[in-house]
């Protein structure tokens, strides 16, 4: 599964970059690759972090020498990494719930890091090194993204569409105004479908 992880991690970085540059297909690639990587960590973390191949996950002998607590730690780490990935995706897309996911992921990361550090000081196992590497990397990305104001990300992504950026700023200054949010939707439609004028299915 390490190769699969590397493939989807690479695709996630490419998709994230294309998304920020507002290049067509970037959003779909980012959502797909991050979602797949999240699934791998969430549902197969117990095997992945213990070096158990996918085809051996149902074989009892594959878990020889792997304790219950290590299995539980792997599951917890997988869930945490999955939450961190989702929070990154939500942040990039400016979707609601990003901050909640961040808090959850940060809390779980702290717990796992403290417990892992105690265990590592005794065993020096590569098992904990693998966990620290991934937790550290994703936590670092999350911290960077959440230290950047939301509007800055939007301005970077939609730098070629100032009317859309201005509409968002205006709507956020008065969030209760449905009229302003309708304007945001209108500007988005103009940006995404420039071949239409009145958006009534009538081409130019």
C-alpha cells in the first residue's frame, strides 16, 4: 500500500496546486486523490502502519508480533490523518466545517504524538517514525493553510476574476443579505460559463 499512498499523495499535491491556480480539472483531481488517500488511512491504517499487505489483512499469521495496542494506535492514527486531509480539502474549497475538522485533527494528533513519543523513547521502533512523519507533514500543511486568511486563498485562486472576489468581499461584510449572496452566485456563473450571458440557456 506504500506505492498506492505515494501515488495518491503525489496526485493530491498536483491537484491542490492546479486548484489554487484555478486550472480546469484541478478541483476534481484534488477532491478525488485526497478522498482516496483519506480512505486508505481511515479504513486500512491498521494494516498500513504495521507493514501488512492488503492481500494479507484477513490472515491471522500476518498479525504475529503485532499487539492490540499497536493495532488500536494504527487505527487512531489513520482516523486522525483522514480528518487532517479532509480539513485541508475543506479549507482549500472554503467549505463550512473546515475549522471543526482542524480542531478535531489537532486534538487527536496531539494525543497520538504524546503517546507515540513515550512509546518511541522505549522501543525506538520505525513504526512510530512512520507515524510521526505523516502526522508532522499533514499537521504542518494544515497550520500553513489556516494561518492564511480565507480571502487570501480566494484572491490567489480567482486573481483573474476581480468581480467575483469583490462580490464575495461585499457579501461577507453583510452575511445576512441574500441579495449579495445571489450576486456572488451570479458572478460565479459568469466566471464558470462565460459563453452564456443571461444564464437562461440561451447562448450568445
